[in-house]
């Protein structure tokens, strides 16, 4: 259907999907009257947990700035930072020149504008406006994902050539990946600085609370000793008690609740960093990982530990691991393979199920299988399961690179990865690696 034959509603929706309006988040802004403590509490809520900054608007709903999580933590890192700055207005920490994007701005030009003007490290999101008035917030990572989807939708012809190159030379597959996603890989690299920054800040803030708690404990010990001393000076005892009361008021329940939240934010940040680094490393494959003699059972156990949070509410894991001979391999790469297979198995469960992991060996190879009783896959999906960028997950939840990378890693180790699946009965992957180092050398 041509655009001029569409009905008005369809045309409006199409235009909306092509502009920054499609990425707008309906976030309640703050005003110059809000205090820094009020804003810090908003950042701890689920609604605002994923935002790097909050918009500040005037009475006419016109943006006057943004206050960032990073700037707030920088202030609260200071000694008695919360007490000194908590009741001050947000304007004292506000960025008066926020990154602003028009509501009807096309995605391509919006992405270029954001890329040129976003600070590095990325500490703020951007404001969406219409006729100069606040209409919502936009997240940089969401804009990058939208551009990735745009690129993927425009490369249908390249996909056919890409599959031909995959069959002939594996290194050309990698070149094609970098050609299609190179710009976004560079952008993602900058995002590592954001979680790294607030993890470091959180740890420094936690260190200060621990130091004060240690000081309080030592103070109580001194008071106990004075109370047990019949010759103790009452004035000294009174002074020590006063100091303890001051410290006790500082380390109240709210302080420790903040520390627990800081730890939770830090864990989330570390997971973000690990995911970004791992994806970049496995996607770019610019380094040659160190090889060593490894028992594959250790790789399986490591993957189970890393993927514990994904697995625990979805499946019960049963392991039947034989006493295996060592295999010359890159353990970090094999960890990634097994982690991908195990988490994929868990995510294949519509309801709690089971995953059986077995290992065994013969004269030529060492084998590991991951077998789930999930929903399984039809034959047309099984036939394409190792194709790069092919995924059955919803948009935004999977890149389609995970199993393609697993296939490439196992192939580079001189091994094989096979899959068997039946709808309604589950899926089984079998990884086989050669026992001899010579086989790996030939594969490299």
C-alpha cells in the first residue's frame, strides 16, 4: 500500500514509528522545588531505576535542565554529603543545558544528534519535547536498539550474501557482522563507563558507612570498659556517651537501607558490565583467548553458577557428569557456550521443568549434552538455529547471535555441536570436542 492510499490513522502511526515519539517514555518530571533527597528517593523506585537522569521542568512544562544519578552520587559520596546537600533544591546539581530531541524528529537524525552531543561517559538520558514543552524521556540505549532494528530491516539482500560467505569462509562472517553493527558496537563500548561509574561510587559510599559503623563499635567497647572501671572519670564517660549518640543518629535504619540499595544497584551494574564485555568480546573476536588443559565439567559448573538467577525459577537442573579427561581449549569461550545452552534451555520453559546435563567420553572425543523438557522447536526453526541473527525471541530480547557464536567457537576448537528437538517434548544439544591437542591445532 502506498502512503497516499493509507487511511489517516495508519499514516499517523507510520510517522510515529519513524520518529523519536516511538521511543518516548512517559516519565513524571521534577520541578525546581524538589530537593535532592526527594530526587534520590525517586531514583531508588522501580519506575525510575533504569533512568540515568530525571527531567526538571518549569511551571509551563518547559525543560530547564536534568539532574543525573551520577551527579547526585558524586555529592553524596562526600562526608556528610546527604546531610549537607539533601534538603537543597535540584537546581544546585541540575545540568542547565540538557540534551533535547524534538517529538517528531526522525530516528536517524535524532541518533546523529544524540551521538554528537551526549557526554562521555554517558551520565544522562535525553528529553523529548514538542513545541518547546516536555513530552517524556528517551534512553540512549533504546535509541541504539531502534537503529539496530532499522539497519537489520534494511539488510535483506545482505543476509543472502552473508549466508553464502558463512559456508565458504568463516572469517568473512565476522567481517559481515562488523559491517552491519560496527557503529553500534562503538556506542555500546562507551556505555560500559556508566555502570562502572556508579558501581565505583556505590562502593565508596558503602566504605564510608562501614568505617562509621566500625567507629561506633569501637566507641561502645570503650564505654563498656569505662563502665566496668570503678575509677573511671564521669566526665570522660559522659563525653564518650555523647559521641556514641551522635554516631547512632548518623547510622540509622534509613542509612542501612540506603546501603542495601546501593549494593543492589552495584550488582545490577556489574551484571551490565559483564554482559556488555562478554557480548563485545564474543562478537568482535579480536583477541585470541588463552588455551589450556581443562576438565569440561568445570566449565559446566561455572556456567551453572553464572546462570543461577536465570535458571532457579524456571527449571530443576540434574547433572550426570563422568570423570572426564582434560581437553585443550579456551575455558572462557567454553564457559560462554555452556552458559548460552543452559540459559536457553531454561528460557524454553513455559512452566517449571527440568534440565539434564550429561558428560562422557570415548577414545576420540569428550561430549557434553544439555537436554530440556521445554516446548521444543519445529523443524524449520531447527534448520536455522545456528544462523547469525536468527532468533525466535521477541524484538529487544535477543540478537540472534548467541548460538551462531557457540557454533563458531566449537568449530574453531575442532569439535561439533548438534541439536535435536521435537515440539512439546524438548530440545537436546550435544557438544563434542577432540581429546587430542593436535586436532585443536589443526582447527586453529
